[in-house]
C-alpha cells in the first residue's frame, strides 16, 4: 500500500503543465457510446476514474486502447445494457451512462451508485430526466432498470443546478426524436466541453454554458477527435500548494476563463497573478490576508472541489477565515486531520471557522479525493515530515501528484510500504 511522504517548508517555484480534466473526460467517454465507431480523446489524464469508466465501456462491449495519453474508444459493438453494481458502486458518475445505453438499446440497468464520504449523492434528478424523455423506471433495492422504445425530446426545468443531471439530459437529447429545451442547467466548463464534443460528432446543441440549452435531436452521429482541456481543479490545487508555501509558479497550460472566482479569492488573500501568452504566472509571496467569508456555489461561483484545498491554505494565513459549503453535506472531513497538525478549526454544520497558525508535520489519512489533495497542501506548508495514507483516493483524480509537485521543488515522494 502506498504512502506519500512530504518534508514541509519548501517555497514552491517553477513551471508545470497540468493533466487533462477528469470531469471533462468522464462525460465524453459516456458520449462516445452514442456513435457505433471510433472516437479519440487526446491528452487524457491516466487516472483511476478514467480507467474505471474504460472498464465499464469494455464490459458493455467497447474496445479501448491508449497511445500515450490519447484514449481510443471503439463503441461499434458496445451493445451491452447492464452496468454491474461493482462498477457503479465505486464510481457514482457512471450513472450518466444510462442515457447513452438507453439511446442505443432501448433498455439499461445499473447497480445503485453509492453515496460517498462527501455526501449522499442522490440520483433523483437523473431519474427525473429519464422519465421526462419517456423512460419507464423500476427502482429496486440494489439496481435501477430503465426502458424506452425511443427517447422523445422534451422540456426540462431543473429544480437545482446539477452537473451530472445536465449531462444526462444532454446525452439523452442528442439522439432523441424532436427538440429538447433545458432550463436552470449547470454552467460548468465540463458542460461546454461535452456539447463541443457532441457537436463535433454531428449533434445540434446550442446554449452550452448558459442557463438554457436547446438540442435538436439527430438520427446519426460520426466519430471525432477531441483535445481534453487542462483540469481546472488540478490547476487550482497546485495554485493552493504554491499559496500555502508562499511560492511563485508558472502553469503552462492553465484553462484561462475557468478559474476566475478562485483567482479573485487568491488575489484577496494577497496573491498576485497574471496571464501571459496562455500561461498563468502566480506569485504567492504576499499571501497574508484571511478570507472573512466565502461560500461554495454552482459555476461560476466558487467551486466546491477547491474548498478543501483552499481550507488547507487558510490554516496557514493569520486571522479568522470562514467558509460555507453549500453543495455537499460532508465536505469538512479533513478538518480533524488538519487539527492533528496544529490547525485551529471549528466546524459548525455547513460552516467552518479557521484561525491561521503554524502547522507541524504528522501522519495523516485521506478519505476522499479533494480532501487528500488538501492534506498534501497542508503537509507542504508544515514544519517537518508528514506521511499521508489513502493514496488510492488521490489517484482517482491526480495522475501523479508527487511528480507534479517535485517539478515545483517540493520534497515529496511515494513509498510503497509493502515493498519495504
Ligand atoms: C460533479 O458531480 C463533479 N463530478 C464533482 O466533482 C463536483 O463536485 C460536482 O459536479 C459539483 O460541481 C464529476 O463531474 C464526475 P452535481 P455531480 O449533480 O454531477 C445534488 C470531484 O472531486 N443532486 O452537480 O455528482 C447533489 O447532492 C467531484 O471531481 C441531487 O440532489 O454533482 C449536490 O448537492 C466531486 N440529485 C448538488 O446536486 C441528483 O440527482 C450538485 O451535485 C444529483 C445531484
């Protein structure tokens, strides 16, 4: 079992290129099912969640292969309709496969996707979407069975902004009969990239990134190649690592325009940044101001996925900071681990109060993806050595966090304790 070792105290500096976006690739892999041929996703991150989705597509009959970071998906014979619970239970985002499987086979079955450490993760909005397109749904204790002769275009007004449910609706509408109008959609960049990908395959989608998206159902699609954009959350994570150590870094391929709210907070803390010929230059030397209040919101608000990484930075900034988590019910799990390092944190329901202090290295345990990355950030700022367990959680979204941070002069390495 691997552990991450960090010797804290180095001021991060240097240049880095960020991996492709996990939350862009996963819906595009589901979208590839809509075409009985080959699609190519270029510059894909080699992370566990992508390998999980690849395994599911293969189980459905697809052929997949890699050429370096380019992922080839041949869905010619991907006519399976059953996603076993062993798959859906370990990656809940597999729920967005229901729409594409239904569009191909008129029926689909999936093991109930579990909740996870950060929240209950209900799927009611996904089922609402499928019903709106005319699907019959049978919910049993361990599985969901869905059937529909032909998906029909419809009007959907989402009761709340949901990235996955918006993706589900777009994937259902693409090959459905007639027109679909979606209102109160999620506006995340991942929605825009999914629509770009589907339009490149021949879909007719307008309004991606806006409140309202209109889709004209088409009969057939073709294959395409899509360059995956840099991961905005990994970019934000590394900016937090530099901020926690008051470092100065250059991100060669940062996704301009996808991090504006985060960068506003970075500047409020005393950080400086500028965009220069596609690169993001960030100087955290002046970071000294606490954040009196911040809340996570659907895009373009402050992203929930950067809440834990920012929390780790704020434990090192003098003064009182407050964060309210509005998206998930249980995203302060790392506070007990940070407290072990000497952080002064009070959790009150969906809010956390942080009083900046010095941190000292110690043994830490990651229990979920972004919390794990936040523990690495705190360890980089702490005095002395930290050891972080729970590396598989971090590998779900970060291709090689140790390699990346070593490029920025962090003293960090992975140790496989079984081999010791
Ligand atoms: C996506 O999850 C991302 N995952 C998450 O990133 C991200 O945190 C989240 O969007 C919010 O931005 C992927 O893209 C693979 P939602 P998703 O549906 O689609 C509630 C990471 O670390 N809801 O936008 O599952 C839900 O409980 C991950 O990379 C319902 O009530 O999130 C939450 O409160 C973590 N019913 C809110 O909506 C539903 O049917 C937003 O969730 C679906 C969601």
